[in-house]
C-alpha cells in the first residue's frame, strides 16, 4: 500500500483518472476484505476523508463509497 500511496496520493500531479481509480480500487478491496482491514483503519479513514473534498465528482463519489465500505467493515472500531 505504501507504493500506491506514494504514487497516487502524495504527488500533486496525479490526474483525475489516477485518483479516481486508486481510491475506487482501495474501496473495492476494503469491501472484499471485511474486518481484515481494521489494522489499516487509521491510515485509510483520513485518506477517504481527504478525497471526499476532491474537486472532481467521480473521485469524491469513490471516496464516499470507500467510507461506506470502511463503516461496514470496521464499524465498531470507528467510534473508538
């Protein structure tokens, strides 16, 4: 995940397509992984919150989907 993070989320030149694909892919992985993503919650939650504010609607939509997947997979851990 660190390589994906560096490539798409830390550089300022990421295209809309790169951001949308990356955030959407991570969301799909969370959805498929269920509670196995709990150890990554502290890194993933702020990531999705950041991209909810993205100027592009598709990126924002994928980030909202990712937050929903986090809630479904890690629900009780989000309130701690």
